[in-house]
């Protein structure tokens, strides 16, 4: 186990022993210091199932954030993570790559979001054409309180802080984006669900005139020296049920320099 998994293991064992599955950042910092894990704020970010320590897999628990510095272990890994669906051959494209000096200058997730926007890939994926007028809003943090369900577990989140990698809006249709520089087999659903619920709440309270909301997960990886992008568009059929995630479409783009 790496240090992050050692911290997560002790956090879970602590909660299991007391039969209470909510804990605070103070405990995270204490255990992180014990294992000399330098970034306690990262210790609770287990964004795919490969990051879960064995004890959590054996007891079938995953981890979410519930705001105010608190976190909660939730029963049912199948509810907390979603496997990326296979991409049909018809949805795989060779994309003419209009290179510039800053495209892929670094491997940050913000860089690849800029690339898919500047290369009009996201426009093609979402709307089927590159010339669609789209408003782009770059990374931001926000907070909100809400209640929802995961399986049969009721979650109460208070002043939950969430990071939204990028948001796109066209004619009242809002898409939140999450990105990763790898091809993991699955992802933590809350990464798309919390921003989705944030905008759904603004829609329901009439603070924003939103027509529909969905979430897009973007993956980048180099395959045989070629940049390959995979995009997955999801919605939630029940806005207050995190595990109601549903794929709308997916596609793969191989960047070919002209």
C-alpha cells in the first residue's frame, strides 16, 4: 500500500471500530502526520477504484465529502463508482490537430480542457458541429448545501465545497466537465454529480433559467505517441439519486497533426 492508502485504511478502521462512518479533517490530518503523508487534503480523494485500500473493498465502502470539513464512508462501491463504457467504432474519429505552441505544453488537466475547447472537439462532441456558439467558464470553486441519496443511504451535505473543472453553456443547456490524464476503468460519480446537483438546485429555485444539465468526463492518454481523447456524456435520471447516472453518448478522438 502507498501512504495515501495507509491513511485511508486507518480512517476506515477507526470508523468501523466505533460503528460511526462520519469523520472530520482533524482526524485526517492526525493520521496523515502519522504516516508522513504530506497532503492531508488529498488523502480523502479516491477518484477511481484502484485507489481504494483493500479493507474498504472487503467491507464494500467508498468515501464522499459532505462539507464543513466532514467526510463519510458509504456502503456500496457499485453506487459510488461508474465504469467507463466501451466506445463503438463508429464513434472513433481521427481529428485534424491544429498545433500551437501551448497545446499540450504541460500535462495539467486544465491544459487538455483548453485543447478540446480550442480545437473545437468539445463542440463537435456535444453539438455535432464545430461552429456552435458556446460560452465557456473555466475552473471555479463553489459551495452549496443539499440532500440526496446514494442507494438507500440519505446524504446531508452542508456548505459542500466542490471544484468544477470547466462549465459550458449553449442556449440554456449546461454541461459540467471533469478531466483526467489517464484511462482509468471507472470514476467516482460524485465528481460529476455534485456539480450537476449544484446547477439543478439553481434551476429548481429559479435562480438560473437552465433548460437541461449534463456532465462530461474527459480522458487523455498518449497511445503510440498519439494523443487520444475519450469523452463520455452523462445525465442523472433522478436528480436526487447519485447512482441514477446514465450514459448519453461517448466518443474517441485521435489527434492527427496536419
